[in-house]
């Protein structure tokens, strides 16, 4: 008989309201997001005060949880700004505050007493004693350091308080400074990675200079092209759901607040389907996912995938910093009327194209856009303009927010 395992939470990123909607629609149990200050991602739009209120309301209506990142390492001039912000998060019903700094944790307990405290991966929890200490300080969850093996995660689970939840990254970009406290960006560019403004110098190509010939830089190469000495593979643990569950991970965290809504939808849906399928099968020790599901991570923009430190030391992606973009979103479903899908175009597609359907809670399937009509009802050969509204006849309604996609080289 299969052992009884705890079903993990699917935790999705939300960089703005569109990505929040995608996360909730495609099966996230919880989302993590940030206000316009104090979060470790400046590239996304993030959420104003009014947008935070709206996001909390949307999560409650969907029966989901909302965690707000407050995980910068604040300097003296920022500390006095934190109490009113924390009071706001408490007032709007934030489920948890994610913090990395002990001072911020103490302020969160004082000014946001109704919010749970989650300790960020940047604190670098790599052992059960630290986990216990943080629990004693009031943490209900720790986000484990990314440089842990699956065996080390299991040992922390076995020796930490059972009430303490363990969150672990399962998918997305990996930083060379794996638990996040990197000064390379600050040193080279003045952009502070510990305040969410990393310039990603670990992704750059570099030259080597011999001291007596400073005017003759040498390109460091493997066989051809550049060598990116500090560039990490992206993480993908989709095919290792059994190992993660048996190690006792409470929450599967998907990286990507700076990624597009199409990424959030596709990856959230993949992990939702993978976890649900595994538990529906009775949590066997050996579990084979359907082929279509294993292919899903490759259908969003990504760097080459690896498994991080979970199964040994990871390799670096030395050859290139380029993204793999084999698929592109072509349209998003806005509604269904008179036997036609109403679509908002994202990338050009043509009448007659076969499109894949990324629909919440469903395996991938295809449809043929046999005809395409513009807003005036005129038949058109293609939908060339971004965000234009078009209609495509189809035999069934598809939920609002469903994505249509195709291979990028078509």
C-alpha cells in the first residue's frame, strides 16, 4: 500500500494583476507578490496599495492565499517606512509576509500580527537547528535554501517541528548566489541585487586579460562562442514530484514574478496537473507522467533545464545565456458568442493554423483556426496586429483566459 503523503501547495508568482489572474485560473493554491517597495523584484510592475487590496480580495474570492514579499535587506533609512506598510498588509488580509531580515521579522510580528511569517530563502536555511530557531521566533514556514539535496530536505523535515511548513523551489531561474545574497551586481553596476535590482552579471560573457598585455583581451571559450562562467541552468522538478513529496516539502514554489502571464499559466498548470495526477494515482513510488505533461515546461521561454542541487552538484550553463523559445502564445480567449471564440491576439497567426489549447485543468489538445474574422465581421487571412480582437468559429466554449499557442517557427 502506498504511504500517505501530504499534498503540497502549488505556489505561483504574480508580478502584476494579469499574472495574478493567470495563476489563480490555472490552479495555484497560493500566490506570492510584492508591493512597489520592499520586494526582491523591481522588473515587474508589482502592486500599488489599491492593487494590493484588489489582489487580496480576488484571492479570497477564489479561496486562495496571498503571500507578500518583504524580503529586501533594508538600510537604516528604510526601516521607518516599514511599520505603516506592514499595517496595510495586515489590514487587507494578507495571509503571510515573506521576510529575510531578522529586524523585518520582528517588525512584522509587531505591526502585522494577523499575518503568518514565512522566512525567505535568502536567509539561507540549510539545517534543522536554524529551522527550529526560526519556528521559535514565530515563523510558520521557512523557504529552504536552494542548495540543498533531496536527502537534506528530508532530514530537516524529520527533525524540525511538524507544525513548521517547508517551502522549496521547484521551477524557474536559478541565481549563481543560490540563496540570493549576492554582491556581484552591486560591485559591477551599482544595482543592488539585495533590493531587487540585479543586473544579472552572472549571465554575461567575460574576457580574460593577461596583466602584461592589458590591451589584448582573450575570449574564454569552450569550443565555439562565449563561455558564461557564472550562468546557471533553469530548475525543473516536474518529473520528480514523488521525491519532493516524500522529502516532506509542504509548498512547491515556482519562480517567475518577472515572467509573462503565459509562463505563469503554463507552468502553474503543469505542476497542478502533475501533483493532482500523482495523488489520484495513490502516490506510488514509481510514477510515469503522460507524455504531453512532460513536454509542458519546454513550451514556455526558458534556459536549458536542470535539477539544481537536489540530486548532486549542478552544472553551469557555460555555452550561452540565450533563452529557448520554441512556442509562442498566439491568442487569449476573451469569451464565446454565437459559435465563435472571441480572442485577443498576442502573436500573428493565420487562418488554417493548427493551434494548441492551454486550458486550465485540462490536458493539452489542438484546434484548427479554419476561419478568422476581424471585429467588423470580415474574413481575414491572418491576425497580424498585437492585442487586436478576432473571432474564430469553434464547436465549444473555452474559459476566459485560455491560451492558444503554436511553434514559434511556424
